[in-house]
C-alpha cells in the first residue's frame, strides 16, 4: 500500500460519528433530502424506466431497493439505477476546484449498501461526510480532466472508501477496495464533449456501481494491484503527481458544507446565466429581441458555450449543457425545468431563432472570480433600441448564497409533485431525512418512505407491462 492509499485508508477507517460537528450532520441531511428529491423528480424519465426494468433482472441475496418501487435488485444494480435517477436531470449538487463534479453521486451507493447491511442512520451520515470529504479533497488535489479523464474518477475513489467504511472493512481490505475500483475504471472525458448522450447521466452511477463491486471483492479477500497511486504505472503516471491535504485538516469533515446545491435543473456553469435571463424575462416579454450576449468565465464558455452542438441541441443532455439554449428558454418562458428539454421545446422556432442571435464570450473579469464565484452576465438588445443587462455572481444554492432548509424542502416537494406524489407521504419522507440520525435501520426507513411517495402501496409501477411500454416508447 503506497503512502497516498494509506493516508486515505487511515482517514476512512478512523472516522467516527462523534467527531462530526452538528453543522456537518445537518449538511449531510440537507444533501440527502436534496439528492433524493432529484431522484424522485426523474422517476418517470424514459432512461430511468428503461434501466429500472434492466435492474429487475438482477437478483441477489443482498437486496437493495429500486427507489420509488417495491422492487429490489443487487446492491450494484440498485446503485446504478438509483444513481442515474438522481443524476439524469442534472439537478444534484456540485463542487468546483479546478474542475467541477457532483459529490452527491456517491449517495446511491451509500444508501444501497447501508440498506443491505441494515446499517443505522448515523453510519449513513458518517459515510456520506467521509465520501464528500475525500471527493472534494481529491478535486482540490488534481484536475483529472486536464489529462482527458472523466470527473467520475473522483466518484470511484470516494465511493469505494465510503462504503468500505460502512462495511467495516479492515484497513488492508479498504486499500484493496480502492485499488480494485481505480485500476480497471479510468473513464474518458469524451463523455462530456460534443453532442451529449445518455451516458452523461449514467457515467457517475457506473463509477459508483464499480466501487460497490470492488468493495465486495475486497471483503471476500480479493487483492488489487499494489501502489495504485504512486507506483511506476499507477495513477500518478497518467495524471501527474499530487498531494492530498495534511491529515490535520480532515477530521472536522467540513467539505460537505462547501458544495453547491442547485436551484435550477441545468449544468452548474449555466446557473448564473439562467437566473439572469429569468430576471430579464419580464422586461423583454412581448418585445422583439435583436441580439443576446452571454458573458461568463472561461471554464463555463469552454464547457457549455463553445461547441457548435450547443447552438443546435438535439438531446436533453446537450440542451441542459447549452448556454445559448438555456438562456433562450429562460427569456421565452421565464423559467427552466424538466419540460424545457422536451423535443418540442428543442425544436421551438422561437428558441432556434434566439440561439442564432446569441453570442457567448469569456470575460476576463468574470474568469478572475472563478471558482470562488460562478458568474455570468446576460445582455439583451431589443429591436426598439433598448439594452438590458443583468449579472449574477453567486447563483442561488452557492455557498455564498445558500438555499435555506425551507427552500430545499420546497424543491423536494416540487420534484415529488411531478410524479403525482401523495402530500402526506412527501411530508413523512422529509421528516425521515431530517431525523435520519435517530434511525436504527435505514432499510426500514428511507426506502419505504420513497416507495410511499411514488404510490407503491397501490402497486402501480411494479407492473412489468408498464415498464415494457416505457422502454418501447423510449
């Protein structure tokens, strides 16, 4: 075990719930509620329905719930299916260092493994805080995207350690879990380039699924390659040498409170521009638009405002990563939500026309604010000669403008409403998340609450013919 692996293993193995500050515990509850809401909001997404049907074909003596149903699958497939569900609408939280990624991508794995182990709620909180800490510290240490590897590399390492901790693996087996998760799964950055595919919403779930499988291998005595970070052909050899923060900075596990929740279901790089466009909507409504200029920081422009596909998105995945389309949608409708990316909206002549009139530029002054801020400025010039400008530096949900508990609850309710949830069941689910630290067995708490939200006491979505029809439609 090389020194880097040892540092990670010792941190995960020695972490204790009693070390956590009350504020960290509360932030874990906030992320859990927000992430589960994002998942339920995507319950009827055709891709999710398709994968849920696939997951039903997997059986295991270790049963983990497919969220929102009374169905079970193996922990690996439940992690994958639920992970896609929480990620597919691009509504879950974000963290930025030199790169950006989504720490809550670990949560599907944490809940699935905790459920199979009948772990208590405090163990779930500790594993979540541990995973977030490793995830964000990893991002601070190295930009894997600069070497054309995908951000899911952070998911792989953080998930393996978080669930290895849940499984109470020995330090030696924890080290093997990291190695077995990392060595075979160096995903490519091409996932997020050009016209985006379904895989954009699946990649992190696959990384978490691989980590669950790796931890299970390690638990059964399977060993992984030695010196996975620092060896001659280890991770350092392909992404460059990097150092993790000193151990003294870790025990408080405050990184989770520094991640950003989303107020809008679009790529985080577009949050500020979308909010600026929504603010401009009342002023431009009913007026002819001559031109639109979007100024933002260089990374935002590179990721979602430079490729030609962003001016003619053909898929939801590309559209929610398109600055021109998102701003056009917000100026036309005064909002952006899951319906904004339906096929008819993508082909809307008004949106197509506005994208033709849109220019996107990287601003030196706005770039200097990133990643401390995630700013954008939208300028609209109308055909009658008026010019309107709005700038947003800290999008709602940013650590400098955080969402309140009440706003997270409202987001959860809105997402649950989209699948016809029972109001009383939704309130019970919210209460369960806020009281998760008192839960003796998450298997009898979180999954049943999600099942009640989607009306599974009536059996509706359990029927295979419903899933089959959804797959055919997809």
